């Protein structure tokens, strides 16, 4: 797995790698904590933030290398969300219980993109479908374990059921499309040079 984590879609110099990592970190950490405090996103907050975060996770798979960096970026969004305490409001206590499943789901998303798209060179839509389904299945399974292992109020259960299922599917898909647009624009710029 260490060898797999050293691969990236496009080889870049160290300075470019630092810039890319910084931009991805901003998407994965700063957006969930600070952007939502500056720009009120209303009922679409989780969709917008989740899409940016998923795009950042996918770009991690495609444009960075290193196991420690990958694990760090996979964990940043949930840490940021909990620190911000905004996305789930009063449900933050229950969403904290979901952190291990979210971390594993995020890492699975990155890992499948890196394995199938970067390493095996499979078609992007096929890789995206597998990675998204793996992430959603892991996170939703974590939710199901949580609601069966501890008492969860019905309203919280209903909200998290959507947040950890359908919303994860929507944001991972949207993030995948956004990441693909960056891949396409990167390739177009390479052809121009």
C-alpha cells in the first residue's frame, strides 16, 4: 500500500506539490470550519461543504503522494466539522460517534481513486462509481451500527439517516464531478504547453 500511496496522476515538482497540498487542505479543513461561519449557506450547507470536501479528498488521491499526508487529509474534514460544530448543530454529539466510519469512508474514497484511476488507469466514471459506493456504504454502515448500539432520539436518527446516506451519495458524486473538471482542465493546459 505504501507504493500505491506514492503514485499520483501527474508528477510535479516539490513547490507545486506543496501548493497543491495547501489548496487541498484548505478545501478539507478550512471550508467546513470557517467558510460556513463567513457565508451563511442555509439548508444547502451540508451539500455545498460536503461537495467541496469530497472534491478535496479525490484531488488528494489524484495529485498528492504519501500515506501520512493522505491519512491526515482524510481525517481533516470531520475534525473541522466537529470543531466548527455547525453542520449538525445539536446533533454534533451523535456525529462525533460517526467519526471512525467517516474517516474510513474518506480513506476508502481516496484509496479507490488512487488504485483504480491513478494506478490501474480505469475510466473515471467507473472508478468514481466504485469509490463513491464504498464511501457511502462504509459511512452508512457506521450510522446503522451507532443507532443499534446506543439510544438515539428519533429526530436525530431521521436527520442522520439522510446525512449519512443520501447526502453522502450526493456530495461524493458532486465532488467527483468537480474533481473531474479539474482533471480535464489540467490535461488541456498540459496539451497547450
